[in-house]
């Protein structure tokens, strides 16, 4: 799995933004940011800072890229994002998901993608009704 630092570095490179230029725009110490990209320091989970990072990387806050940026920041810290924890039905399913992932018969990446697609579809239907 791509970590937060790898993901941000990839986005920086895609946008041809150097480390120093990126850090100047964020008003962040380049040495500390470099350590974050290499996974030596934990990424931020502060919404304002994540939004500033996204802005510098030319990512809108309402996109899948921003959601991935935010999720990777939390997961890299070993945390579950607050919006997930606020969904009671989903939280009740997490132990089952953990047990499934620990079992000898782990789902394949294709099966997980199919499940994720179904969940997204079901969530869209729920929001529309």
C-alpha cells in the first residue's frame, strides 16, 4: 500500500513542484517535510493543513484524491478517520472486516475492489433516497 509520504511525493512530482517550493508554499520546514515523505515522521491529520497541502497540489477538497490524501494521513498514523467512526453501522462491521483480513482465506485485491464498488454504489443510492 502506498503511504502518505509516497502519495504526496508522487503528486508533487506530477505537478512538477520541488520539495523546497512545496514547503515554502505550506510554510513548512523542508527537513521535517522530507522526513514525513520518507515515513520517518507521522503525517498531519489537521483538516486545515490537509486542505492547504491539497491546494498546493492542485487538488479540490471534494475529490477522490483529497479523500485518499486524508485517509492515508490517518492510516499512516494508525488511526481511523473521524467521519468513518461517526458511522455507527460501519463501525459495527469493522471487527468482522478485521477478522476476515486476519483469516487464512484473505480476499483478493479484485474481491476487495468489487466490494468497495458495491459499497460506494449502495451509499450513493442511500444518499439519493
